[in-house]
């Protein structure tokens, strides 16, 4: 389809199509421009749903990561912004559902850069068998975390086991909040790699 001849879309949408095509070909500037165009509006949309600044920041990054990983699946039947916001909304719905299920609070930790989830959320059930399985999986998580480098292990423990906010961690460790977020992102990548190697045993 020649998008220039498609009069159903706005000029903004048509320009997005061009950026998407460039991004598909590996143009890093196109990726950056797409993020710049929608980062603020996407974040505020997610924040309205989640109502937590830290979670909204994480989910915004995840939405872009998932969209960029799946650009080849994007079709010009609708605008890029519609597609992107649909991905973000679905992620938010999943996030809210998991929170309401009272799952182990490690679910965000095990989401890959592409948005794919490893499936380690464990419902907090009273059934003895479920409790036993849950305990085994918690032990596995703690074992994986123990294999991280010291600086990452401490950050993960504070964020996901003690459930401290980013700012609380930054204050406690006397680090810039940007450093805390960057190091936690790296820690999640390392954990994700370990989980992928062990998921057949979970």
C-alpha cells in the first residue's frame, strides 16, 4: 500500500508509518523519534490506569519495547499510535489483574525487554499443595537472586522483596534515582536470562 496515497490517515499518522518503516530497517533515530513523539502521552495514559508513578514508568518502557520487538507484525490498517496504545492498555490490564490476584510481587521482575513474560506469578492460595509449590518457587527465586552480583542483589531485594519505592532505595543507598533504575533494569535482564535457562524446571 502506498501510504502517501492513503487519504484516510492524518499527516502525523503518515509520518509515523515512515518512521516505522525506517525502524524496521534498523534506523535507531526512527526508534528514538517514535518514543519522543509518544512517550509523554503514553506515560500519562498508563498512569491514569495504574495510579503509581514507578509502575507507570516501567509499563511505559515495556510497552515501547514490546511494540518495537513486534514491528514486523504492525499493519497499516490503523495508526501506529492506536497499535501502541492498545499494547500498553493490554499490558496494564494484565498488570492490574495480577495485582488483584494477590500474586507474588515479583511479576514485573521477570518481564523481558520485548514484553514477554516468563510466567512466574504464583497465586497466594490456601491449598496446602499450592502453598508447597509456592514455597518451592519462592526458594527458586531467592536462589536466582543470590547469584546476582552484590550491587544488583541488594537492589532487587530492596525493590521486590522489601517492596521499597525507587526514591526510598535511592535515599537509602545514597544513589541518584536514575542510577537505581538503570541498575535494576540490568538486574532484571540478568534474572530473565537465568530464568530462561531454568524455566523447564519451574
